[in-house]
C-alpha cells in the first residue's frame, strides 16, 4: 500500500518522528488507530464501510501505481 502526502504533511511527520523516535509509518498507524478506527466500532459498521467502498476503482483505466505516480507529479 502507498499513501501520498503533501509536502506539509510529510514535513510534519518528519518533525514528529524526530521528536518522538517513532517511525513515520508508526505515526501514520497511530493516527489511523486514533481517528478512523475510533469511528468504526461494530462489525456492522465495518461491513457498511466495505460495501460503500467496494468497486471504487471499477472502470478506471490506470492501476494504483500509475495513480500514485500521477499524484506525485502534481504535488
């Protein structure tokens, strides 16, 4: 999996990493744990999220890697 960050987000994570000693990946995982998971607590809610996002890439002409490269060129 890849995540594309803007320059400000990346700079913030680099500073926090230096301050805390946690890797950037660990900071991202912690953030997900603190925000996204806190909102999705039941199996029914998780299933609803899966159903709502299933097929999000259907009909696209590019794969995930091509999308990331295009996003990086824009940033």
